[in-house]
C-alpha cells in the first residue's frame, strides 16, 4: 500500500495504513533480516511491559518508533502512556533479526481501550519437550514446556502443580514468556514411579494458576526418573595394603555396585549412592612390600563400567 503524502485531521487510520507505516519505518532503519535474535510477541502487552521485555539484556533488541492508532508519535517513557496496549509490531513476532534491531510498535490511544490478553486467565494448548517436540509423557525430575496463553512473565506469579505437588521449578521462556513456561516434573507425586522399571502414572493433572483468573489444566503421563551415569571422584587412601579397605566416592552408585581392582573382584563392605567401601584383594603376583599401580573399576547394573582416572596403588602384604 502506498503511503499518502499528507494526513489531514479527521482522516481514518486503517490497519493497512498503520502496517504500511511500520514497514516504511523498518525500511528506513535498515529492515530486519536473518539474524541471531528472536523477536518476542508483544501483542496485548502494556507499553511499559513491552519496553521492559525488549530491553532485557539477553534480547539485544531496542525499542524503535511508537505510534498510536491515529498515527501520532507516543513517548514510551511517559508515565501517562505506560498502560497503553500494544496492537501491532514490526518486525513481527518470532522473526530472526540482527542484534540491535529496533522493534516498532502501534499502541492504543487510551489505556484499556482494548482487552489486554495479559489480564486474561491462562490457557494451555499442549505440552512439549524443552526443544519443542510435542509430547504428553515426561519422567520425574525432567524439564518440559507448557505452551498456552496469558502466563505471567514473572516466574513467581505462575503457580504450577502436578496432582497438587508443586513443580520443581517454574521459569517463563525468555523468548515468549507469556506463552511458554519451562517447568520440571517434581518428585513425590503420589503414585508416580520412583525407580526405573516401575510402571508409569497416566492422568497426572498439571494446573497453572496466575493472578488473572480461572486456573488452566492439562494431563500428562509421568514415567520413572532417568538414572544418571555413575561417576568416581576419589579413591582413598591412594595406596593400600592387600586385605585392607578403600573408600570410593562419587555419584549415582547403587547397592548392587561391584568393584574390580587390577581385574579382580573386591569384596564390598558397604555401598550407597555416593560411597562404596571395598576390600583390596590379595594378589599372588605382588610380593610383600612393593607398591604396584592398580586400576579401580566400578560396575553399576544398567551402565557402562567406570574407571578411576586418579592414582591408586596396591601395597603387597
């Protein structure tokens, strides 16, 4: 649409004309292209909220021209304009732009002249992985994304529960904070599997409450937590006589863990998630007195063997 050479008092500013003005401003400022920054969706935000979102350091965006629906310039810093509602933007939401790109806005002429979606009850459209793959099945202690509308951009104002158990964490997605929440499935959901091999729990209700009205709910299936790979951080003492005990510290051990020293299975004295106490075997090939370097390997069922990367020596007894 061609821009008019003049606008007279009383002329009607159509949406087409407003969009044409925004496009012209974008062209004057260099126009957006392929880039590394994602433009957030600001529709329905208050002008003060939109400005705060755009100026978050991680976004690397700026606020460009701000016009009202009559085409008049609006001062985004004026307190009187803080509650004007964003009706349009250029570049559009989700476009990838270069750092420093200005985002131009069209706002209402009066505060509250149109409904502000930010003041509406939340809705949930789907759940998905953090990377964006739609799913309704998630393991305990794993993150997921809740996609919908009217979430609060302030984390503390979103209360998320799983069968009334609070989420382990709740964070608005920085790219689209009012439409995507990143949460972690909590442990302790009644009936949910706590260990590998336990059956999943279907019909777990996710409930989101914001300050703006009726809660939103959806349901997922919760599966057993995914066990983490065991690790070894230390073996003490660094040298030990045959027949004496060593203490292996690390993470994600189990009571079924086994230990091999120089390829020989060691007797387990005790084992828990972080500590294994094992007895150094007797080695016929090591005479009394010599110190021999030895490998220490821990085997936990379901995982690859892990070898201690530090130094451990067997002392002949």
